[in-house]
C-alpha cells in the first residue's frame, strides 16, 4: 500500500518558529506534535510505514526457512529467509481471508509458510503452493495469489522494513552513515545484553534527549565522570540521520561506571575512534552508539503519543568471549542507570508539554542537533514525508 503525501494535521503557523533560519531565532516544536492522537496517527502512517524502520537484528533469521512476524505501526510484516539466502518481507496476511501467517513476535523455521487458519501453504518466495479444496474450483489459479511483498533491507546485522514501499532506496536513506558505522562491523557482533523499557513519553522527546548533553551535568553524574559533556563534534549527514561524537576522559577506556572495559577493543578502529563515543540517530527509530569496545542501540516502537517501547541492546565483538573475565554487565549496568535517568527526564518533559503554560522554547548552542532533528520533523509535517535534515549551516546561510 502506497502512502500518499499528505501534510500532518497540525497548524502550519505553529511550525514556522521551528524553521526559522538560525538557531537563535528558532523555537521548539509545538505541544501538539507530542500530544495529539491525530498527529501520532499521521506519524505512524507517514514516518513509520512510509519510512525505513528498524525491526530488529538478524540473529534469528540466518538460515533458510527462518520466519519472524514484526509490526511496523499498524502494519504486520512477515520476514522470511529464502532458500537462496535472501531475506524477503511480505505483508502478514494470508491471501485467502487475511489471517496472520505468524502471530506478532512469533518465530519459526520451516521450509514453507503455512497459514494456521485454513492451511494455505506458500513457498519461501511467497508463491502459493497449496490451497486445500480449491483444486477443482473453476478459474482458480494459484499463480494469482502470491503473498504481497514488502520492502526489506539488511544493514550491518539490522533489519529494516518500508511497509509502504515508496521510501526510496535504503542506501539513500542511510547516506554517509554507512561509512561511519562500517569500521565497527556490527554485523559480526553478538548481543551480550539487552533491556526493554516502556517510557511514558513521546518517541520524539526520547530522540531529542539523546541528541544533546546540555542536560548531562544536571542528571548524569556517572556519565560526566567518564566523558566531558561539552566535548565532541557533530556530523553533516547526506541521509536521514543526525548525530555526533563525545570524547572519553583521559583515564577512561570506555563508558562504564569505572571507565574500565571488561571487553576488548574492536578491531580496525583508529586511535580517534578508540577515544570517542558516537551518537547517531537513524530516522525514525534507531539510535546507534558505537564505543571502543561495544555498540549500544536503542530501538523505538511508539505505542501512543505518550508511550514508547524502547529496546536497548549491547553488541560485542566475538573476540570478547575469549576474555576470561568478560562480563557484559559493565556496559549494561552503566547505561541502564543512565537510561533510567533519561526516561525520568523525558516523562517529566511529556507531563510539562501537557501544561497550559507550555510555550515553544529557545535552543542553546549545545542543542544544535536537537534543532536539526526538530527542523527535519517540522519539514516532514509540511511535506508529507521525511527527507534529509537541513543543516544548521545551511539554514543560517539563507540569511547571510
């Protein structure tokens, strides 16, 4: 199903302050962007179904016959690894009467896809193989009833789905983030630890919090011990992502409560990469945080305007298992503390956005990536689809 480019149901005048051509003159998004059920429904259809959304890792989709059912907003997608090794996506609805082929979250490994309702059988390529009691029906041709394909991409061990099929090539969506992520080789990593959270805040609030450390001295004492909150630099994206880096303190090997690593340095990193931590947000729902010895990710599943499921994973290189004292909790414990500090702040922001006294606020210079993210969202609201974010330099150049 194609998503038509329809502007978001939000007053365009409220977006004008967000898109002013300088950081100093611009203001944050209006409260409606975070609270409105109508705006949320539009985002689910036009930013999530209409974009390239991360639905997880490939660890359980490596062998022919591996199948997993996922949700992209209101859309069910069936992921299937074919006999030819290709990962395919299909809309999770039987061509007979629409029953789900697998239930959401279910995984199985079989050489066929079988509907549990009336036992229609499909090949791993989506072709209908068997339809019980339809053999003698005049005019019935199995070739007329294949599963409906959905666009799927594999990238460094992550799986992405474009349910609408019209988001454009995945390579253009990722842009130059490819060359930044590649040195860590996340595709060869294993999941060492994971946490799931349900945050009572809008998904955009969580993303905005991720893209600034202006708040770090106030709420992250553990983090500020191992990284200077005002360090690092931001990047100029050619795809739909926003992000930058932060430096480690001289004594710190990584982000942990002591600054000590219980893993191993990731092979192939240069000296600069081994002394920094990176924070890259791939629109709309994957935050990628490479460290010298692990990669942390946050993946969002918006549940409503004020509720977001967050899956946090810690990925480690296979060489870490060779270290006798390897224990992934050194990374997971540090970030679980930091996550919970962030979630409390995000939930407070969401409550504050509901106040009659909320007004669109200004940006500090250190919130420039939040500004860029909000400008990308505001422009998507007006255009009916997301596009490469405007850079601070580009926006300010318009008034030069």
